[in-house]
C-alpha cells in the first residue's frame, strides 16, 4: 500500500466540515479552532476527517496567513488522531500558496475548489490541477463544477497524478451526483475515493461505490453521523434512513429553519454546547437573538446533545 492509498483509506467515512471560529471583531480565533478539533479527539472520531477552511469554513474570507494559522491550529488540536483536510480556494497563485501552507502546517490532504470564474477546456483544467497537485506531497481531492462529461475526462487524465486521491461529486441534485460518481468509477475503476456532499446526496450514492460524505451535522452529533454513514456503506438502507430522519435531519434544521443560517446557525449551536463559533464574516450575517433560542431548543430535543446543554 502506497502512502496515497493509505490517505484514501483514511478519507473513508464522515467528513466533518468545521466552521471557522472568529472573535467578535472578525479576527481569526486560532485557539477556538484548536479547541473545537480537540473536542472530537476526546469523543467519537471513528472514521472521521475534519475539513477546515473550505467554502462552509469561510475559506474565501481568509488571507493566506490566516489560512495557514487555521490549518496549524486544527492539526495541533487533532494530535495526530484525526485526518485534517484543508480547503484550497481562490485563484492559481493563492491556491498554490494555500496548498503549500497546508502541507507545511501538517494537513494530510487538501480539497481544491476549482475556480468558477472561467469555463476552461479539459486540457487547461487538467494542467491547472496537475500543477497544483504536483506542488505538494499530500493527498488532493478535486471539487469540480459544470458538466458531467467534462469532469469525467479531467479526472480520467488526472489518474496519472499519484497524490490526486479522490473527488467530491457536484451537488447539482442526487441523481446527477450518482451518475457522476458511477461514470468516474467506470472510467477509472478503483482509482479515486468518491465523496458525496451532504446526507441527501450521500444516501443514494452509497450503494454505487461512494465511501465518504461531507456534512455540518458531525460537528454537533458525531455519533449519529457515524451511524448514518456506517449503515449506508454497509448497504443497510432502512437503518440509514431511520438514523437520518430521527437523529440527523433534526440537527440539519439548525441550518435551514431561516434563510442564511447555513454557517451562522452551526456556530451558534457550537457556542451553546460550550465550544467556539463567533460571528461569520461579512457578507454572511449572524443569528438573531430570538433564533438562538430556537437552536437551543433543537439541541435540547436531541438525545446526543441534551445532556450537554442541560449541564451548562
């Protein structure tokens, strides 16, 4: 088994997308990130990858130095017990700098958010991503966008780059996600780990070779998220659906009961649980006071978080 095969194996499971904690003046809270990661070291982190500085982690609001400090804090908090993946965002120069910073900070892999400003050819996208991947010696996950056929060709060409280990399937809709992953696995069988974004795309994907999924819920209910994943990859569709409806979907309401709560709602939940959140950076907006009580009630109604809230 090569080092990159080992990384692929480590990436199998639940990808916990942690938000970036900030102080009230929007300064990066590095200690908060370290402490939030340390929490998972001390609890259930079976088959868990923690991703920081991606889209959900407000990576687009970070400068390269903040990104480096964020990844360093996450790696320190993980204590070698949880795989840390760093988001790599922006344009070519910034993405290369973030990739190298992530490697130097000790991350095990990066996820490359392909720039959306242009519509390149297959060869240009391939050359761009190959150059980024070859600038580091850690695992690389590709997060594409756009047409199915285009990215299938790009990923087929990238199969000769050893440290490109997987892809996060586009979340256009569940049917698209499944067809994308199936086609890539047909073109380059067993070459990549297939990661689905969020539970709704993961549920139909597990049966077709998907081995991991990203979500916000694991930051709040890691046990429930692991049960959801473990049933899904084992092919126990009934149990997976039951766990989703009873244990995961209620937590996802924190993000959806009012528009704009995708990031800020989870940050408030973390604060209620005694961890670090802080405000989102503009142009995102913070949760209003009355809505914080709704989030608290959701946490009180869940068996995995109730005792934590009651104990504070």
